[in-house]
C-alpha cells in the first residue's frame, strides 16, 4: 500500500489520505470543492463546485500516475438530486469516451457545506 499526496489538491481535513494505491488500483478519498491554495470552499453554483472537485481529482490521479481515462468506478454524493443534470454535465466532460461505472447518491449533508463530493477508483 502506498499513500498518494499532492499539494495541487486540498489537504485532508481529517485522518485520511488523498488517495491510496493498493496493488493495481488507486482509491481516491472523496473530494469536495475546496481550493487547494486556500482550503476554502469555492464560490459559485453547482457547476463551479463540480468543476473544482474534478480539478482536485485530476491532481490526485496525476500524483498517483493515473488519469480520468483509467478510472473504473466513480461515486458521486450530492445534497440535492435536482443538481444531478448539472453535475452530470461537468463530470461527463472528463469522460468523453468509455465512462466508468458510477453511482450517484443524495445525502443529507457534506463536509464544510459542499453540495457535491466525488470519489474514484482507478488503475495506475
């Protein structure tokens, strides 16, 4: 098992790693829309929040030697399923071909008041 860490994504806000590489898989922790420079939630609508999440995930995947083209499973958490279409639009830009398996779940709340959180499983 190898811990993956990068300054290009937000620091963990609890006792967890940005990602773990175990064997032939990389497991990212859920990313919320924190600006890595300030550790603050980005301003803007659900599209802006989702784009920041995807940028954070891109940084973590890159630090692990991977990318969106190697993602096999995604889990999306939203506080309002009415945001599904907008989240899907922003998320889908990163997976133009052969998207991974995915689950989307509505939850009561997310850390720091975020509206979206996404975690990934990828190959190196």
